């Protein structure tokens, strides 16, 4: 991934995961990658990966099941879809 120097890395990774959720790569109820998998894929720290997952939860795009993982929420479908 080519990093934009003026944008925090967590925001850039968040945008990628948000797009994958919107595109259906991670369907509703589907498990998101673990923090370690995000670290490995994007070459970021565990702290940064945790921030990404926290922000996805804060945005209502994901929820956490302690000890199991982080999952995509069931998002309402836009009208006409």
C-alpha cells in the first residue's frame, strides 16, 4: 500500500476496510481480519490496527464479540437496492 504522508495511517487502513465492507468483501455478520492480520497485511503496529477496529466499531460498521472476533454489522440497505 502506498501511504499518503499527510493522512494518518489508521485513517488510510480504515478507508480500505470500510470500502471492503461496502463492496461486500466482508459481508454483514462476517468476521473482519484480526488485529494481527491487519498488522501483517498493512505493515502497521498493533496499536494502529486496534485503532482501526475501534473506529469501525465507533462508526457502527462493526461489533466485537469478546474472545471471538470483530464482525460486520447488519447494515440497512439503501433504498432501491
